[in-house]
């Protein structure tokens, strides 16, 4: 992922996660909490990619 797309995608994923968490908390719908969790997980995986240590 290049730097420009990272700067565009990461904030959108974080905003989506916060949005779905807030909807899930106010309406007590577990589906929105799960969606928020999925967006947060995707955000964290893209923000902190694994380093490949090949020897």
C-alpha cells in the first residue's frame, strides 16, 4: 500500500469503526458492534503491517 492510499484509507477505516461502535452502543444492536470491531481490526492490520524477516 503506497503512502497516499494509506493516508486516505486509514482515517476512513477509523471513522467507520467509531461510527459503527457509536450506533451499536446507542441502539444496542450487536450487528453494529461487530461491524465496528471488523473495521477496527482492518484499521489495525493496515496501520501496523507485519515485517517479513526472511533469512
